[in-house]
C-alpha cells in the first residue's frame, strides 16, 4: 500500500493524493500536464536529432560510395546485439510501467532494474565498439587512416557516425540515471495505481531513445550490405 | 481614493526572505524578477559592445581598436543581444510573471523546470563570460563555417557552448508555456477568451520548442569539428560550408519571430487598455500569431540568396518570404483600427506602443526590400540589413518589452514610477533610435558592407549621424534604470488596477500574493471589456 | 548621386543598375505610402479620439470581415508585383550571356586575385571593357568571402570547394568599388579594391601588357604536361582515362549509373577529388590532386580543357554540385585539442 492515504490524513485534506502539487487542482490535471510536457519534450528531441539526420541525408546522397564502403567496415554483430538489447529493455520498461500501474511494488522495481541492466549492457558494447574504432584508425581527424579512394568523404561518414551514436549514448546515460532515480522512488513506495506518472514518463523517454537507435542502426551499419 | 491605497501586507516579494528563498523558489513571479535582473545586466553589456562599435565607426580609419578586437566587439554584441537578451526578454520576464494570473492559475505547469530554465540561463551566460575573459570571440554571432570551425583562433567553443546551453533555457520556457496554456486555464476561459498576450506567447513557444533544438545540434556539429577535428562542414574533406547556413538559419529565422511575437502581444494589451476598447479583429490577430510562427519556418534561405543556392530555390524562398509579411501587416492594421473611436490616453506604455508602430512599420516594410530578389542581391550583407533587423529587434521587440515593463511595473512592484521621466525616456529612445539606424539604410544601399572595421571616406557623414543617435539612445535606455529603482521605495502606491485595464491579472493585488488567487476564478465574459464604472475606479485617468 | 552632400545611390554603372534602382524606388514608394498612411491614421485617431473625461470608454467594435479581407488581399497583390519584378531581375542577373568574357576570381584571406584568359593576373584590381558582358567565376582558397560590385548592383559568395559565378555588363567608364561582403576575419574590411572599366581600345592595350606566362590556356596546357595528365587522357579515348576532346557541355554517364553535365565545377572536382565521379567504363586510377594544385592553377587547367571543346559553351555551374576540396588548402583541420 502506498503512503498516500497516510499523508492525506496527516495533511488535513483527505481528498488529495500526497503527490498532488499545489498549483494543480486535481491529479488528473497534473497527469495530463506531465504527459503533454513529456510529449512536447520528445518533439524537441526529434528536431534535435533531426539536424544530424538532415546532414546524413545530404552527404549520403552526394557520397554514396564513400558511405557504403565506410559502413561496410563497421562490424554488424555488436550493433545487432545492441538493437536486440534495447528492444528488450523497452519490453522490460513497458512491463515495469504495467507493474506500477497495478500497484506491484516489487515487480516494478525488478523490471526497472532489468531495464537499467540492459541499458548498461548497451553502453558497454558501445565502449567496446568505440575502442575498436580507435584501434582501426576510423576516428576522423588526426587519428584517421584509410587507403580507400574515398578516404576524405569517409571521414564525413565517421564524423556523423560518432556524433549521432555519441549523442544517442549520452541520452542513454541520462536515461539510466533517470531510471535509477525512478527505481529508488518505486522502492520507497512513492507510486500506486493512482500515481505512477513518473514511471510512465520515464518510459516514454526510454522508448524514444530506443526508437532513435532503431533508425541509427540501419542507417549507419547496414548501408549497401546486400552486395 | 488615492490616499487610501496601501500595499498588501503579504505578497510574493516579502513572502520569505534571504538568498535561499529566492534561489530555490518555485514562484514564477520571483523567477521572472531574477530573469529581469539577469537580462538587464546582459543588455548593459551588449550595449557597451555596441558603443564600442559606434565609436570606432565615427572615423573611416580603424583607429580605435585593432581589427581583431573590433571583430570581437560586433561579435559579442550580437551574441549577447540575441541569445542572452532578446530571446529571453519578454517571455522570461513578462510571460513568466503574467501568464499564470492571466489564465487564472497559481503558477506555471512546471515550476521547478521554470527555475531550472533560469539556472541553465546562468550557466550559459557563465560560459560566455569565460569566453569574454579568455579574450573574446570574433566569428560574428552567426558562426559561419569554415571560419568558425577552422580559421578563427578565438574562443569559439565556450561561446558556442554558452549559446547552446542558453537554448535549453529557451526550450524549457516554451515547453512550460505550452503545457500551462493548454492545461491550466481557469474554468470558462476558452481559447478565444484568452488575452492576445497569451496567444502571442503560445505561438512564440511553438517556435522555441521546434526551432531551438536545430541550432543546438548545429552548434554541436561546429563544436565537434573544432574540438575533435571531425569533418562535417570541412570543404577539404567534401563537407559543405553552406549546409551550416541552412541548419543555422532554419532556427535563426524563426528565432526573430520569438523576439517579435511577445512584443506584439504586449502591444495588443497596451493599445486596448489605453483606448479603452476591445482589439479590432481579435481572431485575426490571434490567428496571425500562429501564421507567423508557421510561415516563419519555411523562409530561412532568404538569408542565403547569394550563398550559392540555385536560382529556383531562391525564387521559392523569396515567394514564401512575402507570405510571412502579410500576417504582420494584418496585425498592424488591426491595432490601428482599434484606435478608431477609442477613448485614448497617452501614458508611457501608450507612447511606447506608438513608438512601436512607427518603428515596426519601417522595420517590417524594409523586409520587403530584402525578400525581393533583385534588390537583395545588392543590399545583402550591407548596412541595409543591419538597419532592417535593428528596426525590428530594437524598434519592435525592445519597444514592446519596455512598453510592457512600463505597463505591468505597478503589478510587479506595487508602485508607480515617475510619469514625467518615463515619457522623456520613451521620446529619447524613439528619436535616438531613428537617428542611429535610419542613416544605415542609406549607407547600405550605397554599398557599405557589414562588419567593416574601416570604410571609404564617403560613408563618414552618415556614420557620424548614426553614432550620435546611439548616444541619445543610450541615455534613453539608462533613464528607466534610475526611475524604476527609485519607484521601488518612493513610488506612489498603485493598487490593483491603476490603468483601468481588463484581464485577470488586474483583479489581484499589486504586488500579487505568492499563490496569485485565493480561489480559482471562473470566467464568464469576453476579453477587453471596458465599462465606464471600472474606468472611473481606475486611480489614474 | 546624392543630396546635400550626402550620397544616396552608388553610380549606375551596369545594365542592371537602372532596373534594380527602379525596383528599389517602387518598393520605397509603396513602403512610404503604407508607413505614412498608418502613421497618420494612428496620430489622427490619437488626437480625434483622445479621452476627454475620466469615465470615457471606447465604442464596442469587434471587427469587420470585409476590411480584414481588403487589407490582407491588397498587400498580397502588391507583394506579388514586388516578387515578380524581383524574381525576373534576379533570373536575368543569374543567367550570363553565352558570349560573356570569362574572368576568374579567387578570394583568400585577405585579397582578391583575378585572372584573365589572356594571362593577366591582378590583385584587388579588375580591369574590364565597357559595354561587354563579363562573367566572373569565383572560388575561395580558405573561408567564405563574397565579391561585391556596388555600382554594378551584384554580388556572389566565394565558397571554398566550389565555383560560383556572377556576371555584369559595365556601362560607364570609370573606377568603382570592390568590397568583400562576407565576414572573413581580421582584415575583412581591407579586402577591397577597384574595378576599372575601360574603353575597348584601352582595354586591349592594357591586355597586351599581358601575363608573362602566356594565356590561361597556354599555362594550363603546360600544367597538363607537367602533371602528366596527357599520359592517361589520350585523344583516342583508349588510355587509362577518357579523352578530353569535345566533352564540355556534354552529359556523361558515371560509374554509379547517374549522369552529370561536364562544366567548370565538374572539371575542377575531377582534378581535386578524382574518385568522386568517374566516367563509366574507366577504372578509379586517377590520383587526387587535392593539396597539389593551387586554385589559380586549377583555373588554368580548367580553361585548357575547355579549349579542347571549341564549340561548347558552359552553362552556369550547377549550384547543387557537391564541393570538392579547395586546392592546396591553406587551412588544415586542427588535430584534437589543438585549438579551442
């Protein structure tokens, strides 16, 4: 059982949930505001990543050969594993929201921890991939070495690769941090079937970051692989 | 009636004392005041850079500053004024303070995010100050590549990061306003009963959330080029410097509408109040705000007509650029029509509104010259453009902001300022402004390029006129600092509604209590209703 | 031309100037009309409808649909006139006549280098004949610049990695300003010069004082030999590279199946970044000359190859051509952490 009822009695307004912030009139209004706010935020994220996708679109059209060759040097396996890991983590996230919705504290905490774990696996694989790129001199700038006739434009591909996956990884790190806070809150019994909005909002964010990866994977790893 | 007015005993300013109660506040009104202080300081800084530019330009030779230092002066003037003054100005100060009371709410939807947005603004400004003390930056506020990514040897990264960070302050403000306006209106307050100030901020917020992320990512791309040697815009590796311009202007054009729409919102409120008449064509003005926000996103390449885009693209963008002028014209005609058969008085806020009319007219109309391809080829990157955007940004946006400050000051602090001094200030600003910037139209058509440290002799007379005007303008801007500060202690007590204005914010005490309303109001009537009864009760004529 | 000693317009020294000034005056007249009309209205209303006593309120007028439509539609129509006139002038300004005299301009921090076909090289000064169309093909060696001739009413950016162009026909003998109008660093305001418009006979005389190295085509021909281009680009087309005879203005098929028109931009790109657009049927064997040939010499090579297509005229370089690197780039990408 949540602490909400105990708080309401102590507070003197029996009608409202502890989590109702006082500038809102009802829990419903608060939840609707939070939800709209998160969707607007995710819209800004679409525009944020969008600039990079625009640059990618332009240069892939201009330098397809360079992009294809560069993409073929990237190992598919880690990327594919990561894709599966992230999709799995979205599943555990959704199950966590469901558990919170049905007031199952232990299950909520377990599913959230699973999500965090999968997120960390993703990041670990990324560290491996980046280290590998350094070794093979695929980092644009001073480190870059390539015999290919398209070496110059391959640097553009890798610049976009690192910026896009790097930005995504940063979002994952923030996501893991947010999840940790939400897990702690769940463990402390802050949520119940009337109030689990933070879990749901964190879920929206997590799904969005997952979705960005689902676009990044084919665009960066799978260019002209059918040859 | 006047003698019986007293300040309320408990209000947001005295509800809690000490630094912590301010720095950790969730009250939108206190956050607005902190923004007011912050951006006023930045405006002063930006003004100093402008003074440096205008003094140098009094003589044709570059004899006051070394070329590199002059380049830093105009760059930092632009960076400070755009990112740290104009973008926040009306929304962060007046929007933050007034939107909750205007819609009958106790606070914005996300008070802590509001505070976060202020902190983020400070962090962004801190990055800029670091860049300033480390020697400045000289790329122009537009950071064009490849100069900014490879050739400049000044503090591009901290400046760019400062702008990047401040962008998030803007995004969060916009997000907060959108959710607040959608979800926290009092019962009975339908969309078409909202004050036009709220409509204007809603449209502005749409631009803030959709446009700012794009410039943010563009700055990141320049950052990775400079810091890590990546190549996205680097022509030696096949990158396209013009791509930067497309990405940059995709935000920076709508950004100018972030700056002007809130000011237009202020004008709607002021014109209506001081003619005691409802705004003519309310729904046209409301929809025009939205139209400006939408069209503002599809015209960006009119900054790039000579940048090597195709003739065909140029024609498309020129055509679209005229479309964005029409809603602004519609608004202007509606404001003028509001005055017809009004009951007009000329207190300072109305003087600022009149000043806005004159200056925004010229600024907006000169945009037509720039949208017209044949003429733009000649005047692009000359002082004609500089004059145009200052007419809109300063003559429009700042007049609106100052007019709003003068209109709502009694609500913010509970006291009136000196009407005599404020009228002088308004007139000085109007005259000084025209003297500063009108000659620049002529200079531009004559061919004087922008960002020039030294210039041919024949441009000197007009440059001297411009610099003289800047002096007058500066005085006009400094006066309010004096009489506003003076009013805090010695100003006449204002009461809840000194102007006889309509709007929920005028029905609560001045200054308002922290929670704004004791009980949530219920709205029955239309906006901008003026009755003789209320008019007589207003304690100022 | 000016009033009270204050200049208002630059000289009208090109065929564009009169039209652009007329368009400018038209927009000015329309703007002045609206500005005055609205200003007078608000001032008159302010006087006629000023508040006369404390309780006075304005009339309750909510709007007027016909009026709204009127003042939306009329400005729209006027804008369309402005747009149409401006677009047509612009199209004219961006379409150089086929017989235009070709000049090359290379901008670099902080000077303009001009090259005439006859071999004459100039820095910050450009001599041109009067009453003859002149086409200037422009590029930059480092950052963005912009070539502006106020008296001709035309300008165009100089972009590293690409060719852009402008054209004009000077109508008045004399000397006029050249300005750089894209901020480019320290000496941006020093990147100025003058264009000297001369009578045709004087221009010929000036040309005769000519370039020591011969015409651009001659210089390009020597470079073609020195850089061993002739060893692969045989006339027969059976060498390692395609024949360069009569290719300018033609559409060629590339290795990836797309096609492109052979113009100055393509020629330049093929030298700098040879692998980017190889003609179908040939192997990617050509070395990339990026960093090995200066922009000035690239211009000579391009002119030489153009001379092998005596019947062709090149159209405007396609603005959408992706950039090839600027030759012998004087800026190098910084290593990590090198610059702030």
